C-alpha cells in the first residue's frame, strides 16, 4: 500500500455571508497515496471545487475551515502563507478550467515557462531556454519554437491547457489538483489532455486529483472516484466498481441519467427535484428528498461514510460492512 | 450510531447590513429642508435684524437659543439661510441631473444600439464635452446667458450629460450582446420595443447609481459657481454665496463660513456614502467606475 | 417545388466574416464560417447537428434565425425565402421559428417577470388581450412542468434548469413549427439535463414540432435526433439517418467522435492535431491533417458530399467506404 500523500480529516468549510452562511463542505475525510489518480465527481454545489481550493489554500477570507489537511505529514491548514506559497507550485500544482485566467496575457509563453523554471523548479539560467522547449515538446505542442514566442491569446484553448500542464509538470509536483481541466475543451482535444495526465502520473509518479462533473472523464482516467453531494462524500471506491455497481442511490441515478450510445431509450432517467439549499441546515441525509428508497430514518439522521477502505457508502439502505 | 445532526444548528443572527444609516438620515434631513424649507425655517432668511448682528452659535458664550447657528453681519439667521440654501443646492442638483441624465441616456442609447458611424460621431461629441474645463465653460455660458439659478442649472447639465451618455452607451453595448436580446428579435419584437423593454430597463440601474453620486458633484459645482458670483444671486440663498459673503468676517465670525462649508462637506460625504452603497448593491460589476 | 413536409431547407449556404486587417499593410482577411451547407428538415423530426468549435454550427443557427445574413445561398422556411421578405412578412414568419439558447442566465431578461417572458412572442405578434395572454401563460408553464405561481416571480429566483424550462415555454407560446435549440443543455448539470431532454422529446411527440438540435456531445445529440449532421470546419462532412450514421459512420471524423464516445473505460489513442487555422484554410480536405485515411487526392481536391451506403446517407470523403466502417466500430 502506498504511503499516504494527502490525508483529509473531518474537513468542513463554511462561507460567511452578509445574511447567512453557506455550508459548502461538511465533514469530509479521505486519503490519497502516491501515484494515485483520484476523481471527484458531483454536480454544481456539491463542494468539489471548494475541496480543491481548501487543499491549495486559495479560499476567500470569508471561509471558515475546520478539520485537518495533512500533506506529506504537514498540516496545511496550520501553515503560514509564506510556507504555503512554497508548497504551491513546487509540491502542489494546480490546473484550472480556463487556462486564460492562469496565464498572463502580457508575457509570451516562453517568458512564463522560463519564469516558472527559474523560480519554482530552481533551474539554472543558461538552461531555461532549452528546458522550456523540452517542456512544450513533452506536452506535444507542434512547432514549439515558434509557440514560445507567442502570447496566450494566440493559442487555442487546448494548447493553452497544454502549456499550463507543462508549467506545472516541469516542477515535478507530488500532487496535481485539476479543477475541470477539460470541460471547456472540444471532445477530441480532451482525449489528448487526458493522455497527458496519464503520462505525468506514469513518468513522474505524481498523484492527481481530478474534479469534474463529467463521469466519462473520470471513468477513462482515474483509479478511484469520490462521489459528492451537497458538501459530503456519498460514495467512494475503485472506478469500475462504483460505475458498474453503484451503491448509493445518487450514484445510481447519476449513472442512469446519462445517455449512452449503445442503447437508445425513448426517455432518459431523470432525478426528480433539485439540489438542496446549502445555506440551510440539512437534517438527515441531504439526498433523502429525491431518493426513491428513503425511509424516515434517512430524513432524521445523517448516514456516515462506512465500509472497507476500498469501498465506502453513506447510506442507511446499504448492506453494512461492519 | 449517528444522532440527529445538531452540529450545524446555530442561533439566528441579527442581519448584518452595510447600509450607511447616518449618512442616509442626513440626506433625508437635507431633502426635507429642500422640500419644505419655507415652512420649517424659524426666521425669514433675508430679514435683517440689526439688534442681533454677528451672534455666534448657541453653544458659544454670546450665543442664544433663538438663533441656533448664529447670525451674520446683517443679523440674518444662519440656520434659516442654510435651510434655504439646502433647497437651492438640492434643487439645482436634481433638475440638472434630470436634464443631463435624460439627454445623456437618449444619446447613449441611440449611439450604443445603432453602432457604426452614428456611434462614432456621438463618442467624439462626448469626448469634446468631457475635455472642456468646467470653469471655463461656466464662465463662457454665464457671459452669454447671464448669472442666476436657472442659467447655472443649464451650465451644470451641459457639463454633465456626456458622462451619462458614455455610461449608457457602454452599458447598451454590453446588454445588446446578451442572448435575451437576440431571442427578443427572434420573437418578432420591433427594434423600438426591444430598446424600451429590454435594453433600457437593464441600463437604468447604473444610471441611477451615477445620478446619486452626481448629486454630490453637483453640489460642489453649484457652490463653486455661486461662490464666484456666477451662480445664485441675492436675494436667493446658496451655501456657496454664504461662503462668499462671510469671507471678509472669517477672523471675527468663524461660523459665517465654517457652517455653510461644513454643510457642503457633509452633504457631499453623505450623498457619496449613499451612492457607494447603491453602487455595491445595484452595480456590482462596476460599470459606473469604468465608464466615467 | 415546395414540399408540404419540409419545414426548413438550406441550399448552398455560405457565410464569410471579415476580420480586421493584420497591421496597417496587411490585406483584408476573412473567415469562412459556413461553406456550401445544404440540408432539409422534415416536419416533426429533429435534425441533430454535431460539431466542435469552429465547425460553424452556431453560425448555422444564427442564419436560420435570421440573426445573420448568408454571403451566398438561400434559406427556405415553410417554402418562403427567409431573406427576401418584407418586414411584415418577416414578423409573420417569425411565429413559425423560435429558439432556445445555451446560456440559461443570459437568455431571460433579469428585469422581467416569468409571466411576461413566456408570452412575449405572442405580444410581438400583436396579441393584446390580457386575459388570453394570462391563461396561455398558465398553459405554457404547465407544459414545461413549472408551477403556476412562477408567473409572478422574478427571474433570479430560478435555477439553471428551471430557466431553460421558461425559455422552452416562451418558444412554444406561438405554436412554432420549428425550434432551434443551440446547446440547450450544455450548461446544465447532468441530472437536470435528462429532465430537459425528456420534456423536449415529449413536446415534440405531442405537438409535432420539428427541432434543429445543436450540440457537441454526440450521445445527447443522438438521443434527440432523427437525422444526424456532422460538421467540421464550416462544412457538412456527414449527414444521414441518425441510427445509420451511428452504426456505420462513413467519414473518419464521425468515426473519431464515435470511438471517443463509445470508449467508456479507456482513453482513445490521441487523434493528433487540431482543426486548421480558419484564416488560412488548407487546400483540399480540411480534415486531412488529422486523418489516418488521407491520400494524395485529399491534399488537392475538396471532397464533395456523396451518397454512401444507405438511403439519404452522405459523407464528404474521398475514401469513405465499407472497409473503413469496420475500422470505425
């Protein structure tokens, strides 16, 4: 079993607002080992992006964080901002949905990669030019020499994402946090970006947490998956297990509602109702209102995430693995 | 076993608000004076009283409860004059803003929606007006039209309209590109109907914010002109005029200039505070700042 | 020859956009967003249009809605030439074609109430009777599964999925014959997507409306479509009955999309490259830089749409054929 790279214990995040508080994450715990590819799926408001932001400590000041985030033995929540800055970029990398927000429009691609190499990867000044070229080649950008001289707006969305990945990969981070990295990209470009992630995991042994609402992406890329709903993890396990034999009613409903090319039904399965209001305190299981098999117990008591390490579910109506 | 979730139950908190309550109250007082000054004034602001000349405010040694804020060199009651002055300042601000706003909105919508050469022509006109220095323009217009309240309203409107036009034009450009405008066309709505039902209502928010902030600006503009003698003329009363009147007595009677000056400052601060609050709530994208 | 069953027909539609010149001395540049696009939509059916960025699918929608004018070609809606109409004729025709767009937040005027939004097309057509409008509004909300009290509510109280329902209700108000749906569910959560797609399908069955359904997700488009049209770089590269195109894709691009969609557990080996630069379009086939079947003719001659296999199934490929179909599975 791989040593634990990241261990999250009892993480809760509450956003303080002018009128009320938003309970974005409620008591989330899980861990990741080295070289693991973990997907976090869920719909809007489930807290997956908040989770990533909590790990990289980029939440706004109005956020109240409880719990521990232990990375290689250090509690990230207790670190000073300076120390955290050292972590980010060197040991923890970030890939965002819109790479344009992470790239500076005023500097060429070459400039930006070289800067990262110099300051974060500690490369020698003479070699940055060559290393920048290597970085672009490693992410399969065609004609890398001319690309180095171009500005971000001259590149397509897919190329920008590759540049962002290159900038992260050249620092050889231990953990890569990717928030919807392929959502804004065309389907054909998406496949090659997913391949890049695979390559990074393979060659550098990095662990990757991929947050997305697209189950297909997680299915293709990840080893393990966490399904989130209304700020909690409701199911986790190995990808084939969770998608082929989902145990939580929400996961089951999610898998059923996606049209697959192999069968053409006249109607899709649609989960009735909507995600609950996260500013209200939710008593009992958050999914109970929309669940087909909910009982009175489900409405009163919140189920814990239980089960063996490799397969956990938070549902009263599941066979318990005690 | 799990128990009922009490972890996230917390006592209801009093709603936190960021409204500038004191500022709003002060503005309300000024507005009340503006509307009903003649009814509320304790004395006739133009009636001289040579027995009670240069009395200090009531908290000073020589002051009296009768004249709360003292009297000036002709024995006229300062408080009454300030109240009437409020009427003048706010009236000027309101009328000038409405004129500038209406004209500016109309041109801004035409330019923004029509685009092309019309838009370019409009923008050059706006640039020209914004480039002219206010005092110079005021002097020229007063030389042409003469001094007086009506004329300075015209002067102020002429200097302000361009800001509304520019703001509205940029807002129209942004609203025009939103899908619901295209969908209104697809519905078969005429261009006029689109402008009135879809474009205009979405532009008004930032216009309102600009108008409130403009009140503060106009108060200063009007006071400056009146101070220079170009604006309000006696027997009309204006804070700026009071400043000019009291200038010669500053060393012996500080209240003649300090009090109207304080009211100018407080009025500006209060309207600005209310305007900033309005901006936070009605113009979260900051269009007002970038457009003016 | 106007066909009673054809709701929309595109004939050789081309659209070019002018770009600002590159620097002072550069010549004028233009981008061809649509190149010689032709198709028909039969009454009560759905034409699914699939394509990625730069394929021209959104331009197609905008031309169909007369929000853009084609540079060449004609568009016929229920037999009438869309771009040869007077203002009055146009307004009357607008009743027949409505739209639902991708962005649920930008599609509704934030200053309007729901009740007034859903009947606006009727008002635009001249309906003034307040009572009739109100009862029609109630009817429409019921059709899309929204409660009656939504009528008086302001738009900001509704979620993305609910807003799309309002947009659909609005489109239905004038009983159109065709609704253009441009990525209507792409901005919605997966579980909400299913709700909206089901509503659309039910309405089509009950009201015999035609759809032009545009999307980038093959599975979603397939679920909705009778006829499938695949676009690449402004051209139609394949078009035919949905089931057949899915079962036997003739164009390598369709094949690529299908492989990616079907491979659920494994990443499809990198289809290399990206679409060519639209400002400097290549000679010959636009897909050849990424195509495994490309031969020398592909570099010089742009492939025309030709019949392949079954009836009404066309593909624009020099090397389309049965042999390739087996590779595509």
